[in-house]
C-alpha cells in the first residue's frame, strides 16, 4: 500500500521539514506530489524524534505547506546503470536530459557508494602520457590517481582538461576499454557546450557519459551531480573493466552548494562559513578514484577548481589538496606572458609519480632530471628576485645563466601549442638540453653517472 | 518491529554520525552500544536526562527512528594478544583483510568480525608453574608472534593472586585457558593469551623514567640536529605537498624501534596501499627481516566514517602501550592528528556544542595533551623497561602554523620538525626547516651521543647550526645586493652552508645508500664538512679567493659523499680527509710561492 503524508511542517530555503513521519530512514529518498505542479524528489538529511529535514531537488518553489503530499520511497538515491549510459546526457540527479528516454538498467547503485577497503586497493603505478611536458615530466599523471587542476577565472583550465582528454594515452592496447565521465557542477552553459564540442571533435562522444548541472539548475542537485558521475564511473570501471577518466568542474560550486544547505540547516560553520564536515564530504568523493586488486578497470579523477581570488589558501583548494594525490596549479602571470599551459610547476605536484617513473616505467634519468629542473627553477625565482633589486647586469655569471635558463624553460619546456603532443622521450631530452645550459657544478640533484650519460659538456647545449 | 525492553533504547534522531537514543537511562558514558537493526558499532558520548547521544563508527544512512539500540555494558575496547603484528585494522580494530573476505572490496556495514584469529595455534612456552605468585602485568608465557618479535603474554593489569592449573608448553589458540589465578578473595580467574582493554584508559605502568636514548631514524637532519628521544614526542607540521607522509613513512621504515604502530588517520587510501606494497619488501636494518614483522597499521582513510577516525588514535596508542608493557620500544606515527582534531570538531558541531577557536571544541587542547602524555619511557608493572615515542603529523589549514591544532600540539610535544613549503618546492627533502625546528631533548641525549659518536658531538652540532644561521642572515643581504660584493669570509660561509644543505641535510629516499644512514656515517659526514670548513677558513684568511677553493672540486666531492661512500664501508672518509689535506697543502704552497714572487 502506498502511504502518503499530507501537508508539510515548514519550508526553509531548499529544505522541507516534515512532522510525525513514521518509519523514515536516514538519507532515504522521498517523493513529493505538488498539486497542479507535478512530482519532485528529495532526500532526508536529518531526523529528530518528531521532525524530518528533507532537501528538495529542483528547489522548493511553488511548494506550500498545504499543497503537497509526501511519499517515502524506502531507499536511498539510486542510479540505474547499464552499458547504454555511454554517450548519454543526464541531469544532476541521474535522470536522462537528452530526450532519448530512460535507461533499461542492468543494476541500480546507491550514489553514495561504499568506502573502498584500503587493503583491496592496488597502488597505482602506470603513468598516463598526456603529451604535455609540464605534466609528463614534472607532475606525471598516473592511472588511478586523483589530480585536480587549481585554476582561477579566466585561466585556460578547460583547454588544458580537453587537451589531456584528447592526448591521454590512457590505454595500453584496447581503445574500447576507455571511457570519460564528465560532471558539470554549476558551470555556465557555454563551458558545458565547449566540452561537448571538444568531445565531438576528437571523436570520443560515444565514450562519454555527461552529468550536467548548469549554473541555473537547482543548487541541491549540485550535491548529487558528482556522486552520480562517480557511481557511473565505478560501474564502468569495476563492473565493465574500463579505464575511466572523470572530469569534475567546478568543485567550488559544489562546496558552495554544500554551504548553502548547511546554513539553511543552521549548522555551526567553520572556516569561511563552510560546514565542519567539508573535508570528510570532499574525501567521500575524491577517494572514489583508484584501482582495485583483481579488477580490470580504473578511475582517474581530474577535478577542476577555480580558486576565488586565486587564493590557494581558500578552504576548498586547501582541503582538496590534502585529499588528492597532488595538484596542478595554473598561474596567471604565465598566462599573461603567453605561456600555455601555464602550469606553475613549483606549486604543482604529483604524489604518485615517485613510484611510477624511472627505470622500468619511463626512463632511468626521469627522477633525477625532474628533481634538477625543480631545484634549478626554484633557484631562478631567487635570482629573479635579486635581479629586480640590483638589475640583471649586476648579476654574477652563474646567476645570469640561471636567468637565461628560466626563460628557456618557460618558452621551450612549459609552452606548448594546443595540439602539440610530445612523447616522454622528447620531454626528457628537452629537459637535458635545458640543464646543459647550466654549469655542471650547479647540478646537485643528479648522480655522476647520469651527468656522464646525458649532460652535454660541450657547452653547445641550449638554444 | 521495534523491540523495546529494559536494556534497550531506541533511535530518536540521526544527524550524520551522531544518533540520539531514548528509552534507556542506564547507558553509561563511553559505553559501546550496537545501533539499529544492522547492529552498527557506536559509543555513548553524552548522557542527558531523557536522551543519550551516540557516535556511530559506521555509515548511518538507512537508520530509522525507533530501531533498537543495544547496550554492551563495556566501553569501546581493543583485543590484545598475539596476531596483531602485520595486520591492518580499521579505526575500531576490525581487521580489514577479514572485512575484505566477508564483503569484497567495499566496506559494508554491520559486519561482526573477530579482531584476532581465534583458530590459529601458537607454539607457546609457559614461564610459570602452579603455586607461583601472580602479579599484575606479569609475563606468563612467550610466543614468537613473527620471526622478528617474541610476544610476551602478560597477566591483565588488574589480576593478581596465585597461579593454578598451569598447562605445559604446547600449541594453544588465544582463547584456550592456559592457567588460572586464584585471587586474594578466593575467586578463580581463567587466563587466556588475550585480554581486552578500554581504548580511552591508559594502561598502568610502574613509574616513568627519564629519557636518555635517541630514537635513531637514519635521517641526518633529525638524528644529528634535532634528535628525538625514545619515549619522546614530536610533531611534524606542514602544509599539503611538503612531505609529511613521506617523512612519516621514512620514519616508520627506518626508526630503530622494536614495534611501529602506524595510524593513517583520515588520509588517502592509496597511501595505505603503498605501505602494504612496499613495507613487506623492505628489510628492517636491525633484524634483517621484513618490516611488516614489526609493523601494525591502523587505517581510517578519509572516506571511512568520521567517528572511527576519532577512535583510531586511541586504538593505536593502546596497542602501543600493550607492546611497551612487554618491554619493547614502540614508535607510533599518527598521520594526521589534524584529521583527528577535525573529527572532534565535526562531531562537536553535530552536538551543537559551543565552539572555541575556529570551530574546534574547547576540549581540543586537553584531548591532545591526554594523547601525547601516553608517550614515555617507563618501568612496567613487571619490571621491564619500555617506551612509546609519538610522532604526530599536523596538517595546518592554509599552511598557517598559528592555527589551533598546530599551536596546541606545539605545547605538548618536545620535538618540532617544521616542514617548509619553499624547501619542498625546490624538492629539498626531508623539507625540515632548520631555523623553525627544535628539539628539547638535546641535553638529555647529549651523554648518549658523546658515548656513541664522539665527545665533540655537541660542539659540532652547534657549529653546523651556526653556519646555517649565519647563511640565513647573509641571504637577507644577498637578496638586496647580490653575492659578489660580500667579503670572501662570508662567501665561504655561503659555500659551506650550501654543502651542509645539499650534501648533508638533503637526503634521497630513493637511493639505497641514502634512504637510511647509520649514526656513525652521519657523524663522519658532519665532521668532514667541518674539517673542510676549518681548512678553507685558513686558506681564505691568507687571501685566497673562495672561487679558487670551489674550483678544486673538493666542495663538490663532499656534496656527493652521501652517494659515493657506502653505509657498510666508511673508508671513504679517510680518503676524503687526505684529499682535503692535499687541497690545503697544495693551495697554501702555491699561493705562498706566488706571494713570495710578487714581493720580490
């Protein structure tokens, strides 16, 4: 028998409060029937002895205390899944948005997922060649990694994400085992359009599952958009054995939606008004990347964040970087100097690269040369600071060489065309050419054997 | 559907991990309860007149109002006995490998699992006989738990009297009775090889002893400059990407402790996978056996329930105390205590408690101090001596060391290894900043170092720190006017500091000779650098330009000595010393000749 409750107790922003509901369970989905408007769904996010707080997807507009009937569905929000989801477009709660009808599911899965047992994880060790020297050489992307792009408004993070998707050799052998899940969280419609167009141009559209919550879509659905996307990714990776790349943009919008709901619930805020559980909440999504022992597929995540005011200490990038396995930070100054991709390499980091590069993975000199490039470029920053005080002419000869190295590094190594695809060998060789412009005595991160093998002593190195 | 009887309460509200319970006023503070139909594990954290609040260690989604809450009568406890080492537990000591067997690669809720294997037979040597007096914490039997560790079975701390029915040496499981104790009140208590202990209650010991031995880590910046004592406390604060976890892993790998308890508290799942893949392959420098033989992992990754994150720290320290009681030196790494503090904050927020600084509860400092006070070098109840050293990582929000967790941790720890963003950017690891770090143990440990290295250890350490200090002062000037205008004496200081930074402080975790360095080699490296400094200062004083000294290549040889001199053969230092002597003699002769020619 379908039991419905008449009337609501209270409506507060995106939340509806029910009174005296029997048998409700925590995080259960409820269905509202609104007279003359239609149906909406919601999720129970807090229960007290008498009251149930429900967040309503699609917003609370048109709902009054008296025009609504409530039905408890008895289950949490579930996503219908089958291989048919490839090539389809869904909204933030997992309903088809492209007018092509419902999915006939093989299975349904709770969008919250269950935590992966850490002992079941396989430590990711296969690198993904993106064809971008800054990433491949210095912050190598690993299959099964979560590596966010920290950007700011007006910086080319979308171009970078698209170029990674286009050039990523994510599969060793079989291209059919590769899929992309794209989650747009509160982004402008032209951003979503740009991604769709790029997927189409690179001919991967039928390999893409899209979950779109655009800037004018209901805020509450921003909470479920990435979760639906990750549930789809888990299905493709761990049930269908595919290597899945998940792009989520923009995680700031997600966190702001969380804050909005938290403040409607009158919770005690912590930093910048964000709720105290922001870390755990973000982690419950980021930690869904990885590889599971004994299963074929993998989930690699590239979340994108546009840091408000380019502030990396803002709680969202700060907490994100504590959870993710590194970060790619984009730099406004490099963009203004015309360097694309403007990856600020000193602030960028791939935590997983230490065990996945070098002998047997990329090339034996990779860890050494990467370290030396980092160290030398860090020195360039010091020399530049000095030059801005005393002028470049007054620098010592060594320091002048560092100035030249810095410029060449940015123009030759970092800078790439939007369709330029460099392989690993080319990237590493380029690194050695740059390092060969510096005196041998300044190379403190390289072993004598590597210097003997790769360093160009002739002094003719460089450009 | 809802069962209600005298011992059971029922759920009357859910918010995240916090559940309100009504109908059972007999629930005690910190008692363990089973919540809901799925019997999720929870702990009572607040008792009011008509309502009890429980934090649940598993995900609460799907709980209904009215479902039963069953009292267990005892506080949240850990099970202690052979079979702990080499295991990976979650925050409430459930073995994750068993969970995997039961529920596959994801963690389902409401699993009931035995913490330790109760079917495994251990080859047991009994150390007591009928009629012996039984004292608290007494060692009654021994079991080789792993090839590296002799597990000593102890009487629980609250049991004493006379032994009866003692069984002979043989193969026993941990639940078989191996002896009984008749107490003074003529009560008979059966003794097995395992007992339970509440996690929030420190295990008793005889008395505290002063610390005197360093915890050798094989990391030069720690062992030589900011040493940590066995039984001491240390904090590693650092923003993201500064290498906290890398440093913690290095310490877990190479510390000369008998047991390492590693708590991954609210961190990444892949890091646990990394430890599980790399540790079994690495050899303990002390025993030559696999590192897993001495390691216990407690893993509550950031996506696992937040309340269990709070518990993981207590679970870890209680296990550490148990091994300390056997007379072992235990090192406990907690990565990261900030996540633990945030778990406190999260639950406090759900309880709608009045927040203190930055939303953290007012009891944050007292909880931190209670935790760090469980470290120490002690004489145990059974007369043996053991220690617990705690090394806590701190993740300051926005890399701001003035935030409450860093500041309060600083108050209760005596070693402070500050990780530095600028060093990490330049890939200088370990990125321990030498100006912001300190060790308060230096005086207590000085006698040990003088005995085990050399009488001059203290002076040499001070000299190294002086050069580094001088460098950072000079760098302020160099930033404004450049290096060229400095007098040669100061230029030499900069060159020497460079050798210290690159050749000594910076350590390559991926190089076999450099990932772990024995104290003897560390000391020789420090000495040879100062020897060069002494000679070079003399040369510079006679007017030889620093650039000439650098061009000889000797400076560079010192930078490379960490790679070129193997850990097991330190003869290279004698060669280096001769090299420096030659360098000194050649240059002084050459310049004396030149000067004589000029004056003629």
